[in-house]
C-alpha cells in the first residue's frame, strides 16, 4: 500500500526528531523475525531508553542526505530497522548483538557512532566490550586480590605463632 505524501512527511519529521536526539544508531535487517520476537526486542530496548524503528530506505536516504551523513542507506540489505540509543552509545549495539546470538534472523548491518558510519564488524566489536560496571568490578577485584592475599599471609603467621605457643605450654 502506497503512503500518502502527508504520511511520508510525518514519518520523515518523526525520524528527524529521533535522529536529532540520538547518541547512536544501529542498523539491523529484520527480515525473517517473528512478531513476538520483535516485540521482545522492543521491550528490551525500551527498558534501557532505546527504540527500534522500521523505515523505508528511500525516506532514510532523504533524511541522511539532508543531515549530511556520509553513507548510502541503499547499500544496506533487507528491510532496515534502526535502533536508536538516546542515553548510552554502546547499549543498543550490545542488545542487538545479544539478540542476534539468540535469533539468527537478525543481522547487524552497521551503525552510526558520533555521526560516522561503522561497518557491522565494528559494531559487533563495540558490543563485545565489557560495560562500565563490569570493568569497574574487574578493577576492584584486581585491587582487592593482593590485599586479601596479604591478609591471609598475616593470619597464617598469627595462627602459626598461636600453634607454637600452645605446643610450648604443654
């Protein structure tokens, strides 16, 4: 069914607004994904202030040309879904990557990070980077391990002294 001119204009304005607010966009091919799986993906994204939108390549091309982004949307294969990240730059890529591991029909096509197009491999690499919380936990663990080892050494010396004193008493 063909879209009317007014409907297309409304879609373009809505997409422009989302693009202006976004910190990152991940492009995915959604062909072959069932409606319930797509709904589950949207719920996961909504929980972390991200949004999945499906748009025609011709409309996206007009918007990206107007915004002076340096890539051609028509090069992307399949029906394109855009995952917008409004707060975090990496979270949309992480969720798309995890979802792709569960559902092979979803294909990561690339992404816009800092208004520059990144290939799918780069987006997947970014998705594999540990989160800030995971990195902090690793740092804390690496700091606390030597300290706890030192405490154990000191406790063993005290236990040894107590053992020697207990044996000397008898």
